[in-house]
C-alpha cells in the first residue's frame, strides 16, 4: 500500500464520474502530480537493481531484452489490468484502497468466518504499509541524491548527509500543510515525466531493436535459460510497479476516469519509454563500459551537461513521491482510527476549508525517526532495495486475495470467468512475493518486523475495545429504568448535559458516577453515541438520530464515515429537535476514562492486556478527538475488568 496516499487540498466528495471533459483533463493533470510519484521514480533504481542487486545478472542482450520485457508485461498485467481496469471498478462510495475495499466486502459477507478473514487480511496489508511508508522516502531520495556521484565521483561522501537533510526537512514541513506546495506538484512531475520520456526516446531511436522486447517470448526465454536466477530477478523487477496501489487508493480524489486517462495517456508511456531507453542504451554499449554505466543508467542517459539538472529534477520528484506516501500514512491512520483499529491520536487539520488536509504528529515523528535510521543502517538505495520489495509484494498479494472475494461475493462473476482471472493474478503476484522472500535475511526482515508489530498493535486494540464494550454491556442498566429512578435521587439543575457513550444501549458509566458523587441531573440529559459507518462519508441529512426517553432524557446518535472528521459540536447544530437547540455555553460534556483491571477470566493473554492498557493510557483524549470545547468537558473515571 505504498501509494495509499491522500493528498491534502483535495476534497474527495467533489469528484464524481460525471465530469466534463475539461474538468476530467484538469483532474488527470492533478493526478500526475499527486498519485504517480512512487511508481514514477522507480526508473531511478528498478532496472539497475535487476542486474546489480543481490542476485546479479549477466549484462548482455539476452538478459537486457528479457528484463525489459518483464517490466513491460508486469506493468501491463499488474498496474493496467489488475489495478486500473479491475480494482478501480470496486469503489466504496467513490473511495478506494485496501481498508475501503474491506469495508465494502464486509457489507456483503457480514461477520462470517470469511468476513473475519477478510478483515484480518486488510489489517495486515495496512500494517505492511507502515513498513513501506518508511522505506519509500529513504530509497527514493537516496537514489536521486546518488546521481551526484555520476556528475562527480568525489561527491559520494556528501550523499548521505544531503539525503538526511532533505528527509528531515520533508518531515518538518508536514505541520504547515502542503496545499501551497501541492500546487507545484503537477507541473514538476509533468516536466519530470516528459524529460525521462525524451531521454528514453533518444536511446530507442538510436537502437530501435530494443522494441523487440515487447514480445513476451523474451521474458519466457529469460526463464527457460536462467531458471531460478530469473525467478529471483522478479524480486527486483517488481520495483518497477511499486506504488501501483496508489492508483486504487487515490481513486476517490480524482475519479476513475481521470486516473485512467493520466495513466494510459501519459504516465505509462513515459515510464515505458524510459525503461526501454535504459535497455537500448546498455545493449548498444561496448561490453567493457556496461558495468560502470549500469551503476546508474537513469542518469547516464543524459548528456554530461544535463546530468546535474537531471539530479535536481529527480530529487524534486522523489521529494514529491515521499510527500504523497507520508500524506497516505496520515490518511490510512485516520481511517484505522475511525474503524477502531488504532487508538485516538492527536490530529491537526491544517486547512479551515479542506478536510483532507490532516497532520498526525505521532505518525510523522515515528516515520521521521525510522527513515533516518534506515538511511544510516542501509547506507545506499541498493541495500534498501532488498527491504523494499517484500512489503510492496505482500500488500499486492493481499489485494489479489481480496479481489477474489470481490469477484465472488460482490460482482457475482461466473466461476468459468472468475477462476482463470483470479488464478492468473494469484500466480503473478504470488511469484513476485515468493521471489522477494530470499531477501528477508538481507533487509526484507525490516518491513516484516514493522508489519508484524503494527499488526499486533492494531489487532490488540480492536480486540481490547471489543472486550471492554462486552464487559461494560454486561453490567449496563437500561436507560428507561434509570431515568425514572433518578428523578427521586438527584436534584435537577439548569442546562444540558451530554454523556458520551460507546454503546447505544444502557447507561454510560460517567452518568452513573455523576449521580453517585454529585447527586445532580441537568434539565436535559443527552446520551450521545458516535458511530463510524463502513462508508467513507455520511450524508449530513442522515448524520443525526435521536429518541426521546422521557423526563428530560434523550438518546442521540451521530453517524460519520471513516473519512469524515468527527466534530461533535458541529454535528449537534443539526440536532436542534433533540429538546431544543444546543448552546455550547450552556452545555457540559461528560466523558468516561476507563482504567483496566486484570479479570478473573481474561479475554486475551496477559501480555496483550498490558499492551492494550498502555495504548489506552496513551490515547488522545475524547475531548480532542471529538473537537469538544475544552472548558465544557468533565471527565469521570471508571474501572473495567477484561
């Protein structure tokens, strides 16, 4: 999920499939600047790593044509057919991405065993994404800055310091938002793609025989001759399609039409021209020069006088690619919080008008520290390439499995059509994933460790919250009984009290503790539950629901999508019928803060309980998460045994 990016400044709900040709073209241009940075910067290292990676290949015509053919057909099958043609048809109210797909599938297969497995797969793909989002900025920026050594070999000692300065600066600007910077993304990326296409075209014109690599026989011949070595080479070839998930994840921001237009009409041709150009250049060289040129064929294609400008342009492109991945990490985290897999985290909205512009300090800081450590540990983009493929191919393989569920459960494809399509992509994506497994000892362990740790945290939080709700539900008192009995045990005072509750049944513990300790009730008591739906956005007209219980008590529900901002005061403005309008200066919010106690029959191992307890203590307060006025909030503690 490396490209699961949600670029600030784009309001997803504005984009539909009914665009005029003008707006469609404008969106297609915008997509070039936001979505394609990851896959667009792959030519810096993908072709090179296939030959000079951990399992090196002989640099000759047979292998060059075979690798170029593999890149072409990989891009065609995985990106163009699997993601752009098939998966882009699977939108959840216009939104794409693994979590959106899981939410869509859950509506069709429910809470069955298969439904549970689908959720687990989606969560694991999300966990892998965090490893990917650490590696992408490191390998992209490093590979671009390494171009300085092509300009002047004496600059090699400066590569890592320059890369670190750029990466630290990239993370430091996140708090400011990227709307202004985003306006520059599309022009820079259009120039970048145009330049790499021209460089590739020049080489193809000089050696047009490289176009024979369009014939898949060269890829087949590569496997027939090299066998296992060719299989291992897939682990590097797949670097050419990293970021393909971004096309699906960002569908809600641009619409499938503009995305397909920008891919088929501009990005894919530019990338293929460059890959074929690199192959043509190396194939036409004297054998004595090929090894040196293969160390950085992307930059060697440019004339000496243009190499430094190309390094600067490529660095800007990798900067943009990294920005998109970081924004994607914020977005994925926000979705996971809303869907109940991650505890509440402090989230800053960097724009007063665009809800897509968010900044999560904790995620930003963790990514920054991790990227710095990665650069210092691996030292070069070649070393990082071993760590890169495993996360990308793992997420792609999970997407393929989910696609199989989609074809059966949602689209109801006939078995004679579904089986060959599904098996084709299981074979292709499975082969790429398997080819990366030998890289685990030399760096592939990193995203797996990060993914496993993230998966543990996500599932522990989800399981812990479920157990807490069950335990609290076991002792819940019906609100109707409580409302009648409380009349005689508490004094009514003017104003409105809103008690936040995680369940739509029973009496929240904060209300019970308020009666027990303060012995007062407000004239209007609202028990409010915020529900996150399995759709990206909820229509404001369907957001509010309330029930009058009697004696000044109301049960209210505010519904939000997993991409919505949960602003409770704003939502209450549309619930004026709930006993009258809500005046924030006359309203108090009561929250429960739970403290965990070890239970007699623990619902999960003690060590996971301790992890959950730590996550609970460090979660952002509900006051901040629900945008409640700070001077109108009262927190009351309670104890829960899980």
